[in-house]
C-alpha cells in the first residue's frame, strides 16, 4: 500500500491518496492547517510528452540503438516526472529508422513498465524541407519525398506503434501520402516546413490535425503576409504543440500563439534532444554537429540562431510556460498531461477510485502557494514521485 499526501493541482485542496494493488483505493480530504498544506507537494495527472528524442547522448533514431538504451532513457524520463511519452525518431536513413522502431518495440515487449510508458512512436521526418532553417538539425542527406510504402515498413518494424508522423506539406507526394496515413488511423502533423499557405491549407483539408513545435522548424526570415504561421494559427482544425523552454519561442510570440490557438488547441512538448542532460560542449550525431551552450541552449554548431532540440523536459516547460504567459497551474499542467493523453486515447479521470493511477507528484518553486496562478520570476519544476500503473517507480522518492 502507498499513501500520498499532496495538494490537487487544480484546486490546491489537501488530499490523501491511498494506492493498493496498483489502483486508487481512496481519495480523502486531508484536514490540516494552511501552513502545513503549503508544505505539501502537488499532484496532477501524469505528464505525457508526444515528442521526446532521447537523452544523455542516446537517440531513438540511432542506427545502433539497443533495447537497454531505450530502457535507460525511459527511466531517466520517469525521474523527470514523465509517465507517458512518444519516443521520437528524427530524419535518418531508412535502415536506421526501421532499426530504431524495431528496437523500441523489442524494449517495450520485454518490459511491462515500458509498455505503460511508451504509448507509441512519433516519426519526425524524413519527409521535410531540405532548406537550411526549416530543416533544423535534421541531416540533409536523408531528407526525401513522402512514401507510403516506407510508412508501412515503419509500422511493420514497430508493430504499429507509430502514432504521429511529422511532414512538410510541400515535399513531393506529401498530400496523397498524408491521406493514406490518416486513413490508417495515425495523426499527421505539419512541421519543418517552408510551405506556402495554400499548401498548408491543402494538408489540413487532407486530414492533418497537428502542427509540430509551432515557431520552430522554419526559416529565420519569413514573408510578412504569406508565411507558415498565419494559416496554422488561423485554422481551428489544427492543434499545435509548442516548446515552452524559454528559448525556442520568444515570450511575445508564445503569448500570441496562446491567444490565437487558445488553450483548447495547444499542447506543450519538450522536444528534448538526445543531447538533453549533457554538459556544455560540442557533440555530433551522424553528420550533424551541435553545441550545448553555457545557458543550456542546444544549437547547430557554429551559430546561435538555429536550435537543435531542447535540453529540458516536460515539467520544466510547464513551469516556464506559466511564467511566460501568466497561465494558472491547472491550465498549464493539462496541456502537458490530459491534453496529449487524450490525443493518444489514454486519458482517464483524475483520481477516480478503482482505476489504475498515472500521476506526477511535484513541486514548482516560485509560484504563489495560495493561488498557484501568479508566477514569479523563474519558477522551477521538481519531481517528487512518478506513479505509473498505480505504483511509485522512483525508488528514492519518499511520499508516504
């Protein structure tokens, strides 16, 4: 039996959660003084990230990825409070992508915990713009036209784990392949693109429902009227993800995205890089060299404009999003938990007795503890416990 004393993320009400045999046995009010309540951690639906590329030098798209490495990365994510995710494979050779997908499948098949955490895979590329800027840190030599037979090979290698494919609408064959992928039940997301507005509109008409890390994967300079942003911001059929790490999207633009898309059509993702968690310095993956700067940014080596993924994880993005956009905790947290989980059809009721619990217990410093809605400077996320399938999977966490 596990007992968690915490404050609900949505109401701040102190509660005591009892977990027994992997399920929520009871949720009861906790009668304590206000001063004691403020010392309690918070509890919310488990963090869920639809775009995570690796960690500490391990990439899910690596041609040498092993099942042990997949398990190692997932355990690092669990230590960061993430309870569910889509391992993301970026542009690489056909053999490397199929190897990565097959390896993730094998790691998941051998571990009940990984089957709970890995909700599927996200393939970001290789059907993207070859241009500098929109291509980001993806290797140009592996960028290629869209090909439904390649998608079918991904699904065969992964055991149908691919849940999201990011592509650029302007690549050859994009629209007919997009329609086939959507018909198979997989989400298509627009990203790493220099498409004209008409091409973006055509992709949405064809069934694209997501935009990948809006504000990134684009040219450094864009036309003021006819660019990739306005059609994605204006179309309510499209839900967009954003990387709210403090570097990928300026605060003013992040606030504009919130106002255009509303919280109903927004998802927070970390896009954490395979170099996330590594110290400052120069690193290489394949033909791409990146640099981790002293401030934590990961950039394409030799310049500071084009970022190469994030160095922070999902909870950090929630805290920084709250600060940048003055969004209350419950609303920001939902964008990184229940909203992406619903996209993956894995969202259950929060704290419903009898269900298998998927929870993140955490603290965010720098938040007004009475209101939890007025961020001060520099809020910091700190995981306390990660509950998957009703069990605390952080060995060193003390929550009883």
